[in-house]
C-alpha cells in the first residue's frame, strides 16, 4: 500500500517536473520526501539493507529533483540545501552534482561550480551529458578568468553591432573600497590606488531589473507602463530577498535615506564574487525597509546597444546594483557606468588618484544648474560638488539666467548665444576648468551650433573650435558620448589621441579589440 503511494507520488512529481510546473513539483516532492523519511526510520529499525538502499536512492533522487525545481524558481538557498542532502546520501549523485554546479555558477562562485561539474563528469551517468558539462566547465573557466583579472572581451558583440543576446559577464571587483565620504557624511566608494581613465573599477550584476518599452513622456499610457515596470521590479526584489538570505543581508547594507552618517561601513570582501561561506541567518524581509532602500538606490538603465545605436530610445530599465549603490553622485563625475544585459560595468572616466572618491552621474549632467538641482531634489539631496559650488556663485549672474530663459522659450539664434557666453566668460576671466563647467551646462546650445552649417558659417569665427569645447566639456563631466559624436562629426582636425581618450572615458576599452575607427564610424556615428 505504502509502496503504491510512493510510486504514485514519484510519477506525479516527475510529470510536473517535465511540465516545468515548479511550484506543484516542489509540493509533491516534499510529500514524497516526508513519506520516504518515515519509511526510512521504520526500515532502519527492521534492519533490511536492500530496502534501506532503495529508500536512500529514492530519497536522494527526490531531493535532487526538488533542488532542480527550487533552483528554477531561483530559490538557491533551498536548492543548495536539497543538493547537499542528496549528496550526503550519495556522494556522486549525478543530478545533485550538476544542479549544485549550476547554482554555484549562478551565484558567481566559478571555481566551486567547476569542482561540481568536474565531479559530475567523472560519473558514468554523464556520458550523454559530457558535452554540456564541458560547456559548463568552459564557462566557469572564462568567468573565473574575467573575475580574477578584470579582462572582458566584448569584441564579438561589438562587431555584431550589439545585436543578439548580450555577452555573459562575471562579477569583478578592482581596486576599490567602501569608506565614509567627507562630501555627504554617508558612505562612498573609493579607489585604493591611482587609476587611469578607462580603467575598469568593477562589474556587478543586478539583484533584479524591471524593463519596459515606455511611450514618450506625456502620452496617456506613459504612467501605467512605468508603474507596471516598477511593480515587476519590486516584486522581483522582494522575491530575491525572501529566497536568498545573503541577497537580503547585502541589500540591508544600503541606505534607506536619512541618517547615512550613522550607517556601518561594510567591508568590500562581503561583495566579492567567490566570497563565502558566510552563513547568513534567515530573516523575513521587511517590506517598508525594502521600498525605502529601492527609493534611494535604484538606478535607471540605458543599454549601450540602445544608446550607441540610437535605437530603442523609448526603451527603459530600472535596477538595483548593490555595490554601485555605494557610489555618490557628482555633476563633475570621475566614473561612468555601462549597462550590458543585467550587468553594470563601472570604469574611471578620468584619471583618479589613490584614496579619491568614485562618483558617477545619477542623471543627465549636461544641463544647467537649476535643472540639476531639480533632479537631485527628487533623489533627496542637494549636490555640493565643485561644479555645483562654482555654478551656484555664477548662477545668479543675470547673463546666464538670460540665456536659460531664451533657451527655454526657443526660437533664438543659438550661435549668438554661444558667442555671447564665450564673450562673457572672457570678461569674467573664467578659467579653463570653469569654462568647461559652463559649456557643459549649456551643451545642447553648443551642439546645435556645431551641427548647423548655417550657424557655423555665421558664427564660426567668433566661437571656439569644437575641439576646444569638447576637451573642456570632457574635462568637466568626463567623456560623454554626445560630446564624442558631435566632435567626430564636426572636428575638422580629428585628433586621434583625443578620440582614443574620449572613447576610453565613454566606453572603457570595449573598442580596444576592434579597430577604433571602424568602431566609431560604424556604430557611433549615425
Ligand atoms: C545610492 S546612495 C549613495 C551611497 C550613500 N551615500 C550611502 O551611504 O549609502 C544615494 C544617497 O547618497 C547620498 N548622496 C549621493 N550623492 C550625493 C551628493 N552629491 N551630495 C549629497 N548626498 C549625496 C544621498 O543621501 C542619496 O540619497
């Protein structure tokens, strides 16, 4: 009778697993496991070795199948527990080894994953799967190399015009540490050694992302599409927090707004891929806390494929990248982020000295101070970077207000405005760096002029060259692809060294593997 019931549960669970009905499969495997366990204790008392071994086999298979179902639902903690239970009973259980390897690979523990795939490969059940196992081993090797060296080769994807699936990337942490930031009292991310512009600082995968094709702002459907995207994102974060104690504990190291000066400074080792085995106790995620954390730390994403190619402009994404959440904002930043799939690659967009804080822009900084103030207000802070401090003093100059007002209402001759601003800067004896700040604030006005033959014919001799403007703006905000595009289109003398520098500041070294000119002219220029 009992055997019959076990058989029925086994068949039902197998069917659910094949149908990929993971939740139901987990339920039935749980019933099967508890029945097997009851049988096991009875059989142990009756000391029947054949029956005992049969039940062990049944149990380890049930554990490894439940692990598979749990891992498909990204319940990695639960799945690893099940794999370990299966492996306790049968040290070389093929399915449990394979499943544990896949989970560890997903958790960025590449060398641990390799160990399990190798063990699975030795099992005689692996015959039909040896090619797949070799594939996993190759992936582990590639990712382990990336995560240890910070060398990422995106050439194939770049050459194919960023088409298709974005490449699989490892997590990587370079020479950075978390420390208290003098600028805002909270914590910040700092470099531990001198780095050159273009140096990769770290690569981190999002805990979750929400994506959507959003219509133009102002259209009716806009808000509902945005809400759907946010809801999906929040649901995924809550789910990830419930399923993985490590994820929730790492999320809890982030600021939930206010009182940042009292928050602890976590050690960078906590975030390293392959870091483990810290045992985190299970905690029930607090919804209110999670929502406040997301409010302070979520970033909007722009896929490089979309921005570089200028396609999918309406494409939008939001995500939570834990390590990147320690980076404070600056309107005069020294780092940039590139989004490749769910990964964020952060690199220096100018040379940074050891001990200096890393900053990037949370929002578009090629706009005047007043606009930037509005945006930082939505983030709940007032930026006090060098550029904002400088423009705060200059912002009250009537002349700048006049330009802003004229620009707001449109219809003016931008060439005349650029020429006026340049004249005023001469009169105010504005220094090189500060010229860059103001030009960056009025960048759209400059770019319109450089892109208009008519304006250039009329004003060309009275305004600085695109080279001089691009250099000073890049000095103010780090390379920006909009500056690079205008420079490439209009720079009469295309200084290769400057283009290389700009490309490094904007795209770190993804272009290195590809012919630079080819890369620029095929993908950057429309
Ligand atoms: C993503 S977190 C950055 C890390 C944060 N400082 C911490 O200790 O966790 C964003 C928060 O940092 C602070 N912040 C970021 N950039 C800032 C800036 N330029 N000036 C003042 N506060 C800033 C604000 O409190 C903001 O809500």
